[in-house]
């Protein structure tokens, strides 16, 4: 009999990679998706299996973390061996706009799931993974951050996730659930949501290179993040759940990079040199050189003249827009994953260069498709956020 996993947040970045990983391990996977007015299962469509087929191993259920009865019913129906609670309103900036909803879905939602396991008498059967976050460290009290570093969240999202972290620990201690927190630092990929910083950058640079976007607007350029690849991080989730004893683990690369440097590195991946001048709101980024061989290989020679012109005319390519500042910011994150390395034997396979290469390739391909459609006279949306 294959093991049964239930994944909340299955339509998200991590949900998609984890589903793929677990299916490869022979698991039967059940996922909770929200009803939306348009189909939003793009990240998992390649994994879809017709439920009418006899040996189907992948099932989707409608649900929402704000609905206790729904969560309880699904847990009862699925009787999972492992539950990965990945569902969340996961955008830090948006959490300032929707603080109550964020607390409900990200904080109380975790309680709903744990309580379902307890009330259904599944405490000895269903292991729980809780998607905790480096946002818990917020105004960092120690560098680098490890499992023992005190928390100081800096957003409604961070505070909601702090509740979720501690309620997971409490259910472990009170009811002996095999419940663990993965304190994951930022992890990205070609299927990262388009409004998170890395994807916004790789997508915008690809569009700028091919002449379908003029400029990239960002907020705080000096923030620092410890960025890893989501594929490595879902492997860590799985390893955490397989341990005999539940525990909490920091998952990070141990390397931190400023947003400014991320932009420069992503541009360099396609042969563009970006130079920043000025400070604060007046900081601006310009394309100052092009490695034409690299650019031709990665993007195509038909776009080189447009790039040369941007260099000649000193076109502003990156600008700062205060709309992207947060009321309270997390300035710097860098994780120490020694516990995960020693106890789980987990090591990231991607470094930042590998992550950027993967993301830039993904977005150049996407934008080529966009350009192709535009040339064919079809409408393509812009999606600026
Ligand atoms: P994501 O791409 O934003 O995916 C979030 C998922 O949660 C989506 O499937 C979303 O559904 C679902 N969801 C949101 N609200 C829900 C609700 N009320 N009920 C049911 N489902 C809901 O996030 P991710 O990057 O994959 O991250 C996965 C988890 O890890 C999240 O809990 C996040 O907070 C946490 N985390 C992420 C990182 C990171 O760097 N990626 C780091 C640390 C922790 P829709 O598709 O319908 O929106
Ligand atoms: O990509 P971000 O929005 O990610 P953030 O805020 O670090 O949160 C992500 O990682 C957390 C783990 O630490 C997760 F828990 C959370 O769910 C999410 O996945 O922003 C990264 C940095 C911030 O300092 C932000 O202020 O980039 C800065 N930034 C500058 N300009 C921007 C922008 N962020 C976004 N999203 N958009 C901008 O234009």
C-alpha cells in the first residue's frame, strides 16, 4: 500500500514541486485547492490524473483553510499518513492590506488542521508538516538565524505564522502529534508567484531584453535575503516528516544577497550589465554594457540593436517606487541550516547562480511565447504589480 499524503496549498509553488516529488516516491497525493472563478491549477496540470482511471494516485478536493468543517471532512475522508500544511496568504506586503484574513488563514488555519487530526483520533497516524518561515526572525536578533534564535516578526504575515509555529509545537507536546515546523528561508523557482521579488525581476528583465517592457519598478533595494531553490526545499520538507522524532528545522543556504545584487546577477545571466547610481528614492539602474555573444545565445540577436540603443540613450531600466515599501521591513535574513545538514543529511543542490539560471531560462522562454503571440496579433496581458 502506498503512503497517502494530503497537501494544503497544492496549487502554489511548493505544493506543485512537493506533489511531483511525492508522486515520484510512490505516494498517493490528495490536495486541497480553493474554488476560483478561473481555473488556477496551471502549476500542477502536468501531474493531473483522471480520477476515473483505476490506479489514479492524485486527487484534488475543494477547500479553504478558513473553513473548519471542510478541513475536518477532508482529513476524515483522506485518512492521510502525512499532512503538509502549505496553504497560506504568503505575500508579506499584502498581509499589511489583509491582516485579519492573513491571521485567519495562516494562523487559525493551522489550528483547524491540527485540531481535525486530534478530534478524528489520527494523532498516532497522521504526521504534520507546518510551513513556517524565516519571516519569524524579522528584526533579527542573531546572525545567522538558527532554530534557537528568538523570533521578532515584522508583518501581519510573520505574526500569523508565529501563532502557527507555536500551535504546532503545542500540539506536539500536548497531544504527542508527530508535528514539525520547517523554518524555511526564501525559496524561488521558475514557477514562483510573479509578484515576489525574484520572479518579478527575472520576468521584467526578460521582457525588457525583448522590448516588451520599458522599466522595472521595485521598493527597497538594500534588503538582503537567503535565496534557495524550491526544489531543494520540498525535499527538506519530506525529510523532516520521515524522522522518527518530530522537530523544528531551519532550511537555508547560508548565503545572503542584496536585492540590488540579485538584479545585477539576473541581468548578467543574459549578458546585460546593470549599473546603479543615486540613493534612496533617486536610485536608478541603467544597462551600461552588453555581452553580445551571451545575449545572442540566451535571448536572440534580433534584440541586440534595441539593447545597444538603451545603452546609447542611457535609458533608465530600474527605478524605485515607494508603493513597494513595507510599513516595517525585514532588512536581512541569513540562515544556519546546520541542524538540517547533520540530522537530515539535507544539502541544497542549487546555489544562487543555479537558481538564477533556471529562473532566467524559464522567463526568457515565457516572454518568447508572449512575443510570438503579439506578433501573431493576439492580445497578451501586461500584469504589472
Ligand atoms: P504560494 O505560491 O503563495 O502558495 C500558497 C498556496 O496556498 C496556494 O495554493 C494558495 O491557493 C493556497 N491558499 C492561500 N490561502 C488559502 C486558503 N485560505 N485556503 C486554502 N488554500 C489557500 O506559496 P509558496 O511559496 O508555495 O509557499 C508555501 C508555504 O510556505 C506558504 O505557507 C508560505 O507562507 C510558506 N513559506 C514560503 C516560503 C517561500 O520563500 N516560498 C518561505 C517560507 C515559508 P491559490 O493558488 O488559490 O492562491
Ligand atoms: O520576494 P518578497 O516579496 O519576499 P519576502 O517578503 O521575503 O517573503 C517571502 O519569503 C518569506 C520567507 O522569508 C516567506 F515566508 C513569504 O511567504 C514569502 O515567500 O520580498 C523580498 C524582499 C523584501 O525585502 C522586499 O521589501 O524584496 C523587497 N522588495 C523590493 N522591491 C520587493 C520589491 N518585494 C516585492 N515582492 N516586490 C517588489 O517590488
